[in-house]
C-alpha cells in the first residue's frame, strides 16, 4: 500500500540531480566570466550559428538529392550493361559466379577471338 507524504514528494521534486547542477554551474560561470550584458549577444550569436548550420545541412541534403537524380540514368545504364554482359557470358558458356565484370568481359573477349 502506498502512503503519500507531501513533504517527501516536494523535496524529491525540488532536488537537483547531477545534470541540473552542471547546467546551473555553467550558467554561473558564464555570468561571472562575461557578465549579464554580454549574454544577449552570445545568445544571438549562438542562434545565428544554429541557423547557419541548419541552412548548410539543408543545402547539403538538397545537393545530395540532385546528385542522386543526375547519377540515376548512368546507374541504370551500367546495370543494364552488366545484365547484358552476364547474359552474353552465359550464352557462351562462361561461369559468371564469383567473377567481376572485368573478368567476365576478358573471358568473353578471349572466347570471341578464338572463334
């Protein structure tokens, strides 16, 4: 059975845990080092830095998408060429498993020169 003790509950809520003490200590140190007059300037600078960071991250993501779109046709062409290469190799009776495209192409060239 739970017994509620209001004094105990208040003291638990009011107590600061480890992380809160660190934050309070940092705020006090900042106030002592730069003074209250500098805090708005520092906050403004931090806000602008955050804004610039988000802007750069957004631009990087957009550029990444543009590159993906630009590369997509080439990737599809390479995939189609690779599929065609494997098809030709199988028609010629060349084992393709475990070989690179270059190795398969070399074997195709070697076989076609013999014929």
